[in-house]
């Protein structure tokens, strides 16, 4: 299912799907299917696998393909599926992109290479190589917090003129400011756990790509905003923001999301892979106190 065949652009709430592992650290594909069904049932507008919050850096190339194939099959055409295909070179990213497109991904999300920090011309070439390798839309992921590479504002305009590049996920220190500054031509979405969702929507963002935490709340906030009830959207967002705040801690946030999904019975294990550490009892207590207060479990 390509986006062109469903007659719409990617917009709305598109959570990053965590990659489930068994307690021994092996890939849990039945758990992934349950997560997909849980998110579909929450009313989200799309799914994204193989993102940073999916622990993509901890997966082998073969596992990446398994995750994409499983998520696409389980989504079954109900929602578009975004798949991350970032790599250390344009050629390697293009190869991964072809594999994930063949697996059925509707959009491919690509971070800049960061092992060797690229110049702006090299970064443009990197994205052009990936875009030229596939016939599905590309999403550039501007996330300097993880890559150490921020995509310059003026480069957005050049990227928008590359055939196939249609989206940008803006995850910079001040997302609304950059969203207002970049030239037209790309559909912009936010990330960073949805911390600045309200401001991003006011700046013209067409959606958010948070972790798979309380998806039903993100959807309600989105629906209220789209209906013009900005005050209602703000009130609901601020009511549940403590859950975003506590789970957005970079060192433990991914494990916290898995812990909540485990408590909800979606995952059989909240295991994360090295180099992440399993959640400590103290961190579990911090999260549990917030989600129980908010009736999220």
C-alpha cells in the first residue's frame, strides 16, 4: 500500500513502535504484532518502525527487515507504515531503503549519517542517493540530539526539490522556531516525545511522531486541535504532560515505554538491549506513580 493509493498524505499521530524482545534479548515478533494491534486500536493515523525509540541501533540488518515485514503484514493496510532506513553511507542507506520498500513500507525515514559528519553538499547527495533508489516517499529526520548533525534551514529547500523527498521530522532543540523558518515544500511533523506538540501544531506541523506512550491521549489532543478546540487540546495535553516528561528521559525513556506496555499486557517482557540498561526499581516507581495518577493503567 503506497500512500498515493490511499489518497492522502501522512499526517496525525504516528507513534514510533518499540521493538519487543523476549527476556533473553531475542526478537519477539508476536509481541510486535500485539503492539501494532494495540496502536491501531488506539486510533493512531500511522505507525513508524525502526526509529530511535525502536532501538534500531541495537538490531542487525536481518532483524530490521523482519521487523518491517512483520509490522507491514500486521497493519494489513489499515494504516500507513513508516520504516527507518538510516545508515552510515548513502549507498548503505539506499540498499536498506530498497529492502524496506520491498517489504511494503509506505514511507522511509532517514537520519543523516553521523559516524562521519557530512558537509551540507554531502548530506544533499546522501539523501538524493536514497531517494533515487526507491519509489516510495522519503522523510528526512532532523535529530541532532542523537546524530550530532543538524540539517541547515537552507538545505531543507534543496531537499524539497529532490524527487521523492516529501516529509521532514523536525526534532531540533526549538522545533516550532525551525518549522516556521524552513521553506515550503515538505510536510513537517514533530517528534521528541511530543513535548512541543501544541507549539508545533500552531507552527504548521501536520502531525507528531512520539513514543508509543498513551497513544489514545495524543489522538484526542490531535482531534480537538483539528476541530478548532485549541483550548480543549491544551487542557488535555497539560493534564497528561507529566507522563511525557517522565518518560522522555534519554537514558531510561525507551525502557519506561516498554514497562508501561508490559503493565498493560501488550508486551510479555519490558526488556531493552545493550547498551541500554534495564529499568531500575526506582525508575519503575517514578513511572508507575505518574501513570497510576493519570489512570493510564
